[in-house]
């Protein structure tokens, strides 16, 4: 299974819980929130990958995802049930200073995952950790702060 498929599988339950949420935020296009160059500044990728298109997908009527070479970003309606579902999969680390509330998860040293509540929305970032979680985690948090500002 490739890295994109693995990431999509890892968030499938999360997305299902959000789509079932009674809280519906206004539709959004995540790829337009933050310029590609800003995303790359926080979580760099090889210049050769700049030729690949950025992939955006609508999620229901009110969410969207944007897939970059090193990070997968989603904005969906917030649902406490989605946070609770993730807690059942493993420990979440409360992360202060990002949005209204935020939770970090080290997903098997493969992905740095951050879930951030921003008003009625949930921002998620899943970045390739490749065993370098101590290096990737602060970069994911800093990029999340940029997205939070764009969402406010």
C-alpha cells in the first residue's frame, strides 16, 4: 500500500465520524487557504515534486482535503465524536497554542498527525514522519498555526 493510501485509510474512520456530525460548516477549499510555497517552507519536499499537481478533494458538502508531497490537510466540521474515536486508537497528546484545542498523535513513527478545533471546524494535518518525529512534529504545529489564522 502506498503512502497516500495508508494516510487515507488512517483517517477513514475520522472522516466518517465528521460527516455524520450535525455541525455543518460552510464549504471550503483547503488548497486555497495557504499558498503551496508556504506549505513547502514548513514541510519541505524535493523540487522535482513541484511538477506534480496539488490534489484537492471535496469531503461532503462542507469539507475539503488538500494533498501535498509531504502533508495531507483537511478541514471538516468539528465533531467531538471524531476526537473520541481517535483516542480509542491510541493516546493523543494535548497541544497548546494552536486553535481552540489541538491533539497530536505519533502514528507508528510513520505519520505526525495533528487535529485542531478552529471554531466549528476541525483542521487535520498528517505529515510523513519517516521516523523523525522530533523534527517533524514542531513543523506540523507551526504549519497548523498558519492554517488556523487563515480559517479565522
